[in-house]
């Protein structure tokens, strides 16, 4: 793709990066077939190719982008399916991140839109505030259908009950329960630890049972992924820096073999820290060190090897590979192989490459498109008639659960149960899991 940036524009790091990416695009259109918004809407401007043209025009023109450009970029899920498809290796992830940062810095959003985004960025990344907001929202949740648009969508996603704080939230070390093979740090996250603390608890049990010492580092809580994808670069970097400092202290102390992440959206961002901080002299090297040892929980368990199941398994699972897992991190085989090793029968989901519509805050900011994608995903899951769905990202779990009665469980909870942990609450009363 030909670009027309001035020398003054090319003197800026963000424009230099964007130009290198833009020039790789050859307009082939392979990306359109696998783009969820194009599949649903059929609009070229809601395809990766269309968005690339709009980003190019926005960056070349400088100044605030037109409203129509913002609309179509806001509709992008950042699922990265286009990157898996692209034969030219166009780095769409960093291009759209660049564009969103430009929009955040220059585009005057309408007051309600701006306020909503600020509220989400603040609440979802602060466990204390998020828990308080959920408790308050529980009184309004029964009336969600009375609220229109995005407010109603957010209320509809509120849980029926809010779990209390977990021991897994506290900084400290969880010793290996078998001969020690690794020492790792666990990213405990922000929203997940409030909504589903059982995921971190299951991760700690699974790892320690397999001879892994697990440390929860001080200040290493939020990875910055959510705010990063909203274009709030400064906030995202400050959140990431706190976690980087916490992990570096452990790496330079007792040492770490890996930084374990059990939310694939967070994992994609942590693995990208080297790029995020490439122009920050104070954090460039530290961020690269952290990114180099970041691993999804299934990558770590695949390396260690799973113990033989200690309970009767054999249930049929549909494995949902989150976009951040299959497209962002390119992790495909480990989750399926581990579930099979645990004794489950694993079925593939039709149109597995298409996003479920969760995508961080997308299901709250773009509820109509998100709902269409959720229903499409639910139909595809139901077509293979599984006993349950396994997934490695809480956003997907919440989203899919709102569209089907089939229980959706985090992969690590199923692996933990199969090797000696408690049965996941989501399947506790399911007939297939009563063996």
C-alpha cells in the first residue's frame, strides 16, 4: 500500500511504525472472509482492509479523525483473526492500537460515550471499586431490560452474586506440593479476581500439585490490556509498569521460570510488553525480560505434563479457543491436548475462528453486534451437543454463558478437578459430571 506521509510526520515514532505496517498490505482481501464484523455486517468499512484504508487516511491527514472513521474502528473487536489469515504478514494488532491511541488523544467523543469509557476503564481495572460497583449493581440487575442500549447490556452482564475476596489475591508464595520443578509468578488480574476468584485458586492448586512454586508478586495485578485497547496509552503503561516492577523484583530475587497468565487476553498483552515499551528507555529492557517468560497456563502445564486423572472423566467438551489465544498468542494444541490427557472427549466448534463478541469491553460498548456474534457462537456450540464448554478467557466464558444453557468452564478448573481439585461450580449439578 502506498503512503503519503510528510517528513515531519515520519519523524514521529507512531507514524514510522504505522507506515511500515501499512506498506505490507496488498489489498488482497483474504482478511474479509474471517473478520467477524464483516461476516455479520457485510460492510467493506467494517473489514480489516477497509479499516486499514481509514487508518491510513486518518494518520496522513493528522488532526481529529472524522466521526465515520471512529465508528468503524470502534466496531473492530481486535480479535486478530485477520492476522492469522493475512498472507502478507500485516501487523494489524499494532496498527489498530496505534489508531486507537490517536483517536483517544484527538477525537472529541460525545459526553456520555466519553464518560462511559472512563468509568469502564476505572472500575474494571480496580478490584476494590469493581466489587463495590457490582454489589450496587445487583439491586438494579433485575430491571436490566428496562434500560436501553449499552446501559442495559452492562446490567445484563452483572453476576447474580458477587464472590468475596480470595486468598489467591494476597501477595505471597504458595509452595510446591510435589518435588519442585519450577518457580513461577501468577498474574492475578483485576476484573477476573473479582468475578471468578475460583480460576486463580484452581491455577494455584493445579500448579502446586504438579511441583510448581507459585508466587503472587506485590503490585503485579493489572496488566493494562483493557485500557491499552481503549487507546488510553498512559494509563495502560502505568498499570503495566507496576506489574513489571513486581515481577522484575522476583526475577532478580529468587528467580522465575515463567510468568503464568490464565486470562488469554491479558497474556497477549503481557507477551507484547517488549513492543509496548520499545520507546521507553527506563522500561524497555525490563519489559522485554517479562515478555520473554510470559506463558499461558496451558503452555506451562503442557511442558510439565499432566498427572493421570484421579476422578472419572470422559465427558464431552466443546473447546472454545478465545481469539486472544488462537490469533493473539497462536496457542492451539496445548489446551486440547491437556483436556484429552485429563480424559475428556474434545470436540471442535464450527466457525471456531470467529469471535464470540466479548472482546474486553466490546460487549458493553457495542452490544448489538456483540449479541449477534454471541448467538452465532452459541448455535455453533449447541450443534455439537457437548456436556460443557471449556475456554481459557473469562470474558468469553461470561459472554457465551449469557447465550446458552450449556455450562462454560475455564480450562484450568477442569484440569484441576480431573487431577484432584474440587468440581467446578458450573458443572456441579450436571448429570454427566456425577459419575
